C-alpha cells in the first residue's frame, strides 16, 4: 500500500477553489500532486454523471469544491449543488463505495491555507481507501497475443 | 472462412480539404498489404465502411473509379464521432477499409443509353466515380451522350473543381455546374438543380438518369424528370441510411424488406415506389 | 433417418457430455431456466421454455469481434485482428424447444444471406449439434401452431427428442444428428416414431389453430404498411424493446468500438428497432421518427418482410415470450389479425 | 363496493361522463389483456370504447407515463400512484393541469405475477380476479389466492391507496391504508461493510439486459434524449459491461430522486424481474429525511432538487 499513489479527479469552481489552488501555488504552499483538476463555471454545473464517469474510468477518488454557501457567483448555484451533493454522497456510500473516496468542500479563492489542508486530507483519505477496484469499469481485455 | 467484418488495413496517403467551410475532406488510401487492392474490387456506386480503430466505422461512397489504380478515394463530411476524428487524422496514419459493399450503378444495363447524371452537394462522390469510369477510352463508346448536372449552395462548396473543369473542356460530356445564388467571382450557371435539369435534360427516349443529392433536391428533381417523360425504371437513385454491418445482417438500414446496404444502395424509382419512405 | 430410445435421461446426457462437445442445456439458476453450459445432472426437464431465447448461445448479447493494439514497436499497430473465432468449441445443445430451433433457422438465413456469411454466427451455429426437446405440455402463451410450427417441429434441429417415462425417444433429422447419436453408447435402435405421432397430435390439439396470414403475405408491402391500425397499436407501446430482446428471431445488433491507451476492441451488442437511436442519421434526420413507425417496422419485419425474403417462412415462431413480457400487452397475434383484415 | 363488475361499470360510466361533459377528449385506463397476468392500457375516445374499461390488478405500467406532451384533454382513471405521478407531470410542466381530469380509484394493490408463480407451480392457463382475490385455472384445476398475499413489492408500502386529495372525482371505496416503507432493510444494509453493500447492489442488476424497459415505463423518464443514449460524448458503453449497467441504474435513480412515487412500473416492466426500486428507495429515504418531501402529494410544491433552503444541512462538506 505504501507505494500506492492515488489518482483523484477534482472538480473546482472557477470562481473560488480554482483560485485558491492558484493562490496556494503562488504562496508556495506545498500540497500533494495527486489530483487532476477539471474547472467548472460553478459547482451547480456538476452533473452527477461526471463523478461516476471519473470513478468508472478508474479514478481512486473524486473531490468537488466550490464557493461557500451564499457566495455563489451565480447567486444560488451552490445551494442547488448542495442538495445534489447530499443525495450523491449518500447514494455513493450506500451502494458500497468506501467513504474515503468522495469529498466535498467549500473553499473561497482567498483560502489558500484551507486548500492546502483539504488537499492533504483528501489525498490521505483516498490513499487510505486503496486503489479503486470495485467501482470502475474493468480493464478492456484486448485478447491479442501481441499485448498479452 | 472470409471474415467480412475485418477491414483491410490502409494508410492515409493524402488528405485534401475540399470545401471552403472545411467540412469536407478527401482521403486517399493505399492498402498496406499487397493483394488487398485486388480483393477490394469495386465498381462505381458501391460504398465501403471506413474503419477508424477505437472509434468506429462509417459507410461512405467510393469516390474513385476502379480505373484509378493504386489507391482509393473517399470524401468525408464531418458530422459524427468517426468523421470528426478522421478530420483530425494525418497523412500516414493507419486505419481500415471494409468492402466493397452494396451494389454498383447498373453500368451494364445502361450500355447504349444516353446518361443524365444529376448531383447535389457532396453526394457527388459516387457520381465522380461513375463519370471517371465512363470517360475511360475503353468504356466511353459503350454509352451515348453524357450530361452532368451538378449543383451546390455556393461555389466554395463544390467538390472536385479541377476535375469538372477539365470535363467542361471535353466534347464527350456536357457539364452544367450551378450554384444556388449569385456569388462574387462565379461566372457559371446560377439556379437550383431541378431548374437546370429541366433546361438541359435530354429527351427521355433511351436515356437513363442517375440522381444523388440531398432529399430536398431529389424531391424537386424527381417531378421534373417524370414530367419530361422519364420512366421510373430509368430513374436511378442511391439511398443512404444509418448502417453498421453493411452486410444485410444488423438490420438498421431496412427499408421495407430491402436492406439498403446489401440490396442497395442503388435502386430504381420503380423499386422505391413500392417501398416505404423510411430513408 | 434413424430413431432411438434411451431408458434413462441422465445417462444419455452423460454420454452427450462425454462426446467431446460442450453440453449446453436448460438449467435453473436463481429460479429461472436458461440455456447454459452445465453438467448432465443439472439439466432441467420441467420447464415450459427457457426464460431468454436460446439465440444468445450463438449470438451473445455482447460479442467481441475484432481487436487492435497501439504499440508501434510491435507489428500490426492500429490494425484490427479477428477475435474469438479460434476459441469456439463444438457444442451439443440439448433441450431446444422446436419453436426456438425454428427461430434460430430464421436467424441463420439472415446471418448467412445471399451475399455474406457471418463467421461468428456460422462457426457457432453450424458447429453445434442441436437436439430439440418436444413440448408435450405446451404453455399458456404458446402459439407455434398458429404460425406454421409444431410442438414437435423439426426445423432447425438435428435431433428431436421427447420424454418417454424416465427416458427419451429420439429421432435424427440430419446427417449431423445421425453422426452424433451413432457415436453415443447406451442407445437402443427404434421405438420412437410410432409413439411420436400420437404425442404430436395430442400436443397440437392443445394449441391454437393457424392464424390467417395469407392475405397479409399476399398483399403489396405498401398496402399493409399504410393500414390505419398501426397508430392505435403504437399509442400504448412504450418502445421498451423487451419484445426484441426476448424474441428468438430478432437479430439486430449495434457495432461499437471501445478503447484504452493500449488498444481497442470492436464488439457487437444486441440492439432494438424500438429505439429512436437505431435509425437516426448523423445529420439528425430520422427515417422512423415516431413510435408508430418503429412498432410497424417490428411487426412488418416479422410477419411481412421476413416471409418475403425467406420464401414464406414466418418471422414469428410463436414462442409467446413477447406476449408474456410486453408491459402493455401488445399481442403479435392481435396485430396479425389486424394486418389480415 | 360490492363487486368488481360494479366497479368496472362505475369506471365505464365515469369515463363516458368525462367524454360527454367535454372534460376530456380521451380517457386513459386499462382493458382486459390477451394473456394471463396482462392488461392493456386503453385509450377511449368514444362512449363505445369506454365499454372495454376494467379495473385490473395486472397493470404493469403507469398511465401518467403517457401524459407528457400529450395533445388534448385527458381523463385519467388513476390509482393512487398514477394520480401522484400525474401531479408530478403537472408540477414539472409536462402536462397542463387544465387539460387533466383525474378519476381516482381506491386501490388494493397490484399483483406480482412472480409472487403468484412462486406459490403456484402448475402451469396457469387463465387468471381472473374479483375485488380481493385472484382466481387461477389450469388443466383440470382451479385455485384462489388473496391479493393481499401476492402484492407487488411497492404496493405493500403504498402511502396513497385512496387518492382522495388528488382526484377530481373518486370511484370505489377507500382502500385501508398501509404502513409506509420503514426502510428497515436498507438501514440494516447501511451498517454493513462497503464490499457487502456493493455486492448487494451489483448483484441486483447482474441480469440486466440494458433493454431500458424500466426507463420507458417510468413516468419520470420523459427526457427527449436519455443520458445513456447521448453519443457525443457517449457516457455509457453499449455492452453488457457490469459497471456500465451499474452506472445506468445509479444515475437513473438519481434522476428520479425526490420525484419517484413508488409506482413500481419499472419493476413490473422489467422482464428480468430486477428489484430496481432498491436504488430509488435509497434516495427516497434520504429525501424524506432531509427535506420531508413526498413526491406527487401537492399540485404546487416543487421537487426538492429544483429548489433549496439557505440553511440546508450538509455537514459532510468540508
């Protein structure tokens, strides 16, 4: 397990967490490089299928982060998103995905330190959950002698 | 056992952007394995499945003539996943070619007849193949007068400019190229294909018409020909439908009892009149 | 052809399984009978028919056909190669119901049509000895006799068997069937055909009489196509496609590529003409835009187009699965009656 | 109500009245099916058509599924779940309230054919019913079963057996109410380790053929293009891959969250008898707990995922 480096897909709101990640970088705040960021205009844009698609393609964890409630650039995008998160969070765990794989956070663009902390926490929790083997599509079996 | 699902591997030898909107590109393929070209023996009017590994297949009419040895030409419109992917491929890339599929135009039964060829937009591909084939010195004497009507919305959307410009200079084919509206620099005909057809179509006696174009063009050209006295046996059309296998098995190109892929794509109007308009 | 009897079903199945062929037979799993590779002792006999049609033994729901790799250092990068054909083993299929065997024969004439042969189908279908099990107690939704079949029908079978006490009566129908039974031990010659006639008549008498399809099959395509009843039938159709997935003669498929960074696979999957996606063109034009056209296509295909293309053979074999499973009770028998009005 | 024949008579009369009064151009109901355990949705446009209406325990769909974008005025002979789904269609602007006339019928629940077949192993050739029992007949035998013992899973916890509050007109007597779903099984499952939960839910759909009958039968699935049919990008492979299948069921359940009326049409339409509602119930429980919302109970309350409260709780968000 020690050499397992998790691969995490992160969906960040353009107006806050994405900026926080930038600020953390500029401020030389060290955080683990295990996630690939998909920039969203708002967490309200997050379709649940994106999260499942990430897992389906083999992501070990997914992290969704947006603006604090009340701070949405589009007024209520994250309020709507929050209700979706409640159901998704419940559903994903209820069907047997380890609780440490899916994370949500509110991080404003000024909160570089929080970003650093959450990033570390997310990566550590996903690392502790181990490689995603059950909630992903099986590796395509090419069945060819050349690549066996 | 021959596996008709297995494409012949080909290399993209040349890519040419055909139209000003860059949505049409002509691909020239060369077979990777010697001997495959002979196996891929085709006639004008047939089509093939272009197979892009990992993306899928698209059925496209063969634009080259079997008389043009060494390679096969296809002109591909960018619409779906496979064609869009193809538009991003480079010369030298490897893909596949499966076919030839379908039936060709009835070149044998057309012998001795005057031929009227009507094309609209990018549906001209298999008709380019037909004309190139018919204009070959060994084939040309088999047919009477050849009239070619070709229209597109704008001059920039006309395919194969060099070729039809050359044909315009010949005296063994009448070429009428038209665009829908006046355009800067365009000195040719202006008008819709049905109107031009009405003007230039030869007398119906001993003439057969081959039509290929968008549904709206066919809808308005068909009555012109019928009015001019063409019998429905002499109006030949090529259909397209969504296809997958191309072998008359997978089912989706069904038009009535016929499979467009296996029993067509070439049908006479007489045949089509007995079939549902499910194309 | 020859006839045999065996005293004990199990010893016959053991002999069949020991013939060097894989034994496919109906067996019960999770309370449902299906055709699967089984050991002789697990073969079911008390079933009306398998839940799904047996077509998946020859035409699985998902079948990998070709594969390629992307490793430029090795030969054949990006070139598709056939997959699976060399792994197909000869089989003996026991327990096909005559309706389903007839359905497979309809599919066979599509997969091996006048121009092309599908090697994936042919290898499996022709590589199998098909032993039918006659229906001595047809089910409530069965109507094979209505569409030209019989509970003791012989189309598409190499051997027809029927239950005879604890044993079986067997009648060979093809050289392949003859050959197979000759090689098995424990069979006694004769003693089947006489009894079979009586059983056949008894079973047939419990099934409905023939549907009158003559008028629908003689009329021009467009006359039936333009009948007014299609819309009414389609009104309640959900376009769910259950009928097509369960039908032993529905053979439509979709071809899909899936890839990863190492290579890709081309596979075919069952498809259904009930889906709008089935026919839609890249341009967005759909030749069958509403459920009326799609419903009409399915029934025209079964009752009009297949007979036209296959010398009169009906595309419906009367297995009754669509009648049983259709959530809105669209009954192909009622449609056939409408088509013949 | 004394007999099923009376109820049928009342339904036919109410349907004719709705047509005659101009409250509807078409009446949606059921007619007798052509095979055991079947019923056919029946759309009556004339008084004669109305003569075929029956009350059935073998309805496998939800008539509200035919409402979205249906042209013209419709009278719906509705069970409680169908009435609730119709309300949902109106709330979601799929059908105008002024074009809808709900003829509610008190419902004792639909019969699950699989439950009957589990108890009666002999081949059943004919099935008839009266108000509280179903009568089976085979070769030389007959038997009866109380409907209450062979109900569909969803009908055992129905919270709207008598759609009095939703119907424009009620027929039949009140069906005695049942205890609501307590989700005890799901609560027990929630305490199990992740692997067991995953095995349970993957096991549920292992036989799925991806025919999408559940989606087609569902009154909530009216999207012009379902996410499984999207091609660019194509979210789901078309093969019978287990994860693609699992994804379909998860996302479909998610799309139905806070909207599902537990009508059971998905399970009834499923030819493989998959317990599809387990996925919906997961979310149903959560919707009730977090937002106290019951779908299809009110003509003007918005579904929970189309609205929010600034103080919604979500303590798992960092």
